[in-house]
C-alpha cells in the first residue's frame, strides 16, 4: 500500500499547519558514529504518538553543524519517509553558502517536506542587506514555507524585528520565526512589529521556558529540545492555554523551569539531552558526533536531579 500523502502533497493551508509544540528532533547515532536508523525510527514514532504538533529535523539539537552534507541528505530522506505525512515536518537547510542552502532546500522539497528552516549564515559577519538577500533568495528558490531561525548565541548576529518584518512583507513564502533569544522582550517586539504588518506570520519561542509567555503575547508555539524526553510538559502547557486552563498551564510551567538549566551543563548540550532521554526510558545510545563528546559521567547525577525536580522520574 502506498504511503499516505504528505501535508505538502495534500495542498492544505500550510501556514496554518505550523503551530504549537514542534520538537527539534535529536539525531541518533550508533557508537561507531553511523546514523542509527532503527533508533531514529522508534524516536519518530514515539514523538508522533506524544501529542506534539509537528517535527523539525536537522536543527541545532539534531547536531546538524557536525554532519557531512551526505549525512544530512541521508537523514532528511529517512526522516521524511518515516514520518510519511503523519505530522507537519520541517527540515533544517542552513549552510553558510546560499547555493548550498538552496540545494538542501530543494532536496527536502523533493522528498516531501512541508517547510524548511534556515539560520542566517555564520562565520563571516554579514551586512543586513546580505542577510536579507540570503533569506529572500533561499525562499524564492525553494518555494516552500521557510521558517527563519534567529539564534544570535551561535551566529553572533541578531535579526532585528524590522529586518524580519521586511522579509515577511516582501516574501510571502517566509512563514515565520524561531526566535532563540534568552529574553521575552525580543519575542514580544517581533510579534508586535511583524504581525501588525502580516498577521499570518508565525512566531515561535526557541527556548522551552518561554512558551507560556509567547502564547500570552500572541505567538504561535515553541521549538523545545525538552520535547525529545518530556513532551508532556510543553504540549500540556500549550493545550491548557488554548483551553483557558491557566492554572494547569502555570503548574506545568513550574515543572518545566527545572529543565533549561540542563542545556548549560555542557557545551554543546547534545549528550545531555540524550542522557535525559535515556533516563526517561528511551533505549538509545548516548553517542554524539565529534567534536562534541559523550556526557561527562560526573554530570549524569545532575541531569537526574533536574528530571526529578521536574517530576519526570
């Protein structure tokens, strides 16, 4: 029997599909550094059944920056085939080169992605005009909903709400923003500046703990690494907010606040998230791609303690 059509093939209103909790899905590897297809498939099935509202592959938590181009293409194809249209799916296509970013985007499109995610190029500092051209040219070439990923902690260049507004107005295919900034004020400014000009533009918090505040201010959801091991927290907050059950949302938020400290235990945080996944019952390898390293054994009790405080163990 043929696989069900993807969201992209069905031709639904794509912009309305992206909402709520969209995990940046962890990429699993075997101990010898190869892509763990069996483990990844089990993780995808688990997330599909968990109540999340979409999936984002090949983002920061997916260790994309440490992969070869060939591995990225392999993983994108596998994950899109495995999801098989069960949830809206985004593929990260970021690369410092516009041409390579477009190549990854066209590959994702050919394999049924519903949208793509791109971060502004890193390494060379770019003028605002060049950043604008990067996103405009990528969006126009790929012709899929594009989520802009603002993460100044890694790019060292913040995307101003005014620049984002210009892109949103000039490029209708640019669907929204993942704003990974450690302050609600930037998210608030982005919501107010951009949505006033383009109400259908989507604004997602990049940090788990800002979901509730983002929703209150008129945002659309969150892209939380914690959903790889505790989707019930962010999904619960989002659904409680939608139902007007603010007491439940606050109670879950008070559990969630113990999670973000995990991301600061090690740099990068990949092995920490995988340890949290193992501790919450997933049978996975903790292998990560170098130059990242497996979790320091001394940090394992720290992860366990945080999970206990959050009521996950």
